[in-house]
C-alpha cells in the first residue's frame, strides 16, 4: 500500500505535488486544509483521510474530525494537526499515543518536515511539513511511503522552493 502524506496546504494544491502522489493508493492530510475546494480536489484525486487544523473553518470541520485513528495493512495510525513530536508532544498528542498505542503518529502545524522514531512509545512520528506555499518555511514539502508487513518503508520526500511554489498560484 502506498501512502501520500501532506499538511498545511492552506487552500492551495501545487500541480507537481499531485504528480508526486500519482502512485499512491491513499492520501492522508494532517490539517490546515484551508478550504472546501482543496478538500474536494483531494477527495476526487485519491481516497483521502483528513483531520481539520486550526485555520480550518466550520465547512472543513463538518467533514474532517480533529483526530483520526485507523489501521492500514496492519499499521495502527493516529493523526491530528497539532500533536507535537517525540519528547515534545502536546497534551492531545500524548493522550492519543498513550490510549491508542499507534505504530505511526502523524501531525502537521509546524511547517517543519520531521521524520522521527520515538523509542519511548515504539512508534514513528511523521510531520510532512507544509505542502502549500503559504508560511515562513523555505520549502514546501510532503511525504510518500509504503506500508509493508505493518511497517512504513521506502519513505520519499517531495520538496520545492517556496518561491517556486508561489509561482504556481499565479499560473
């Protein structure tokens, strides 16, 4: 199973990002989708699991929960927008991890790409960074990987300079 993970689109999908996700079977969006149009484009493109983020309005919140807990190919996943990272989880992130015991914890919000193992909780933490052009980050980023035997493998990073990403907005 091939998975694409993105976050913090803030209402804009980069055309090259959709090319990056073409081989994926499913997409996961870790919040700050930005608008209903972006959500609907992703839903039309691939099967989508998504959570809402702090900038998302009621239209997105009606469609996407604050947290998602699910299993794919034997891998238990917890996803929320503001979840922190190993050693610095938010109270919600800690609660999800302690009660659900996932093998993979996915969050967004920071606009910082992070892939970090957590030895304490025996999980892998993924933050795909910010997929849109909005924000302070120098690069727009996303991730894709495979799930084999209940384990994430063959992780790949999508990365484009923010100024290059911004030019697609005007195209």
